[in-house]
C-alpha cells in the first residue's frame, strides 16, 4: 500500500518517494561478482549527485596477482577508454615485517592514457585474499570541467603483504561521464561486491 | 507501532529509516576510560554481518598522560579475548608549530607495521598525542565485512593528532586481520610507551554503511 499526501507519494514499494528528503548518502546500486569478467555501472551516474562513491569489499581475483582497476565512458561513448591523467602512491609491509616501504610508483600512473587505472600491485588469489577500498568521482555530469577522482584502498598482495594505495586523477574530457567499469588486468572477478552511492 | 511497506520497515520504535545509507549505531564517550570497547550484541552494538562496512569516528580523544599512542585490537569471541593476528602498514605526514620538520615518514616497528602480530595497532605513533588541555586526536576507521568467514578483514584508518612536541600529524594506516573467523568486537586504548593510560575524554561513534 502506498502512502500519498496531497498528490505526493510519501512511501511506496518499501522505499520513500523520490521527492522525500533522505540522508546525504544514498545507496544507488549494488553488484556482487560471481566469476564475472567485470562489474559495470551503466546507469545511475547522472547530475542527481555532485559526488559518487564506489565502495568495494572482498574483491577476489580468479588469477593470482591480477591488478584491479577502473575506467569510464563519456556520454554516448563505449569501450571504457577515456583519456586519464593520474598518480599512484602506496605504502606496504609484508607478513614477516621485514620488507616495507612507501613511495610513488611510476609504472602505475597514467599521463593522458586510456588504460584502466590500476588500484593495487596485484591481489593474491589464495582463498582468503582480497581487496577493499573507495573510489570517489566528482561531478560526473559537469560539461565545463574535467572529472576528478580519488581512491584509497588496501589489499592482500600476491606476495603476502598489505598495501595502502592512494590514487588521484582526472578524466580529461568536458563530456559527461555516465558509465564506469571495474575489472582485473587478467581473469575474472571471482567474488566481491561493489556499491555505488550518491552523495548530496 | 511500526510501518512496513513491501517488507521494508519505514519507521519503528521511534526511529525513521529515511533512506540514507549511513546508520548511526553507537556512541561511547570516554571519561577516564582504560579501554573503549564495541562488542557485538552488547549495549546495543551491532558489529556483524548486518553491514558490509563499518565506520568508526574518533572525536577529540584526549589522553591522561603525555605522548600516547591510540591503538586497537580485535576479537573473534565477543571480547572474551583480544589479539587476532594482523598485518599492517603505516604512513605519517607531520609538521611542527615552529615550522620545522615538515615531511612524510614511513613508520615501522612493533606497534606500527604489524607482521602477522597479535599486538595492538597504533594510529598515533611517535610523537604521540599530547596531554595539554587542548591536545587530542580525531579521525576515521573503516572496517570491511567483519563477519566474513571466507576472507581476511581489510581496514583503513585516517587519524590526525596534536603531538606532545607540538606538531600536527596525519596517520594513514591500513591492514588486514589475518583470520577467516568473524570479527565481532574491537577495543581501543591509550599507551604512552611504558604503560597503558586512560582516555580522559572524547568519543567514538560507530556507523553501519548499507
């Protein structure tokens, strides 16, 4: 049963009406991998929010050492190959606590590249290994400016260490970004969930 | 009386599910507290598979002694015992009030970069939080899917504090709890390097992210 007041739907089908004020952070979509080649968000990235948060956890690769990453499509485009400029910095420590470091990784950044933005140094495929983190995409519908993104994530590396990874960059287009895809550099995403939130 | 629409509780017991993805669970305010613990099922704490991500916020945590590390451990048995093996890494940015020593540091050592250690994990290592009246530490910790019985438990911390030698420090710490058992409790405390110290004031809030 819906609740309608003065022509406005307050409640229907288990959720508040679209015009009803809700929290500043709203879950828009959730996808769970199961032997998936990729996880793609092909709807819901609109001008409704000025910031989108993609939160992922327990992302587990089918291929040992595969690198998790993302790319975008601008409106009307396909192929997930937008032009990006990005940086990559990480800190790590192994399980024996005898190999640790921090620094910029030039092999993982991009300068006007069209490849997937790499988010880790290679996730292990042991049964308990996985990666988790957050990507924030700012104002994807803006048609005047580039589209900034930032990432922080942590993963259980193929070489049995933990890494804390920071990535930032921009999609060098003034076209609206409407689609985003996550995948590993090789092999399927065996398991894990990615959620897309809109931030008011 | 509650209102349920299509199986979803819209409001019940005096609270409204207003559609936001971030749900407040519990606030604990320190008052000369030796530890601050969040145990699933105790004192209205939810820390299980209800949410796949939890956010702890640390607000104005003030130690009873100078130069304290603020630190945590987790439990897989409801807080009966703590100290589950963790591996972690630690980056620190700092700058002193006198304008010196601005830099990025990589922290290692027993409290900072754990290697499958059951010890406490610090988030405000040397120099620690000062105990002048206005000194404190604040920040966030994100803990992913503590109830998983398949994967390790990833976590990330972003914590900033006012040090005992008058610097601003930002601490970026991440790691995993190296167990496939569900984690269902976490505890926080202060330690000045020689002994445990109370947390005189401040609060920690726990949120679930839907």
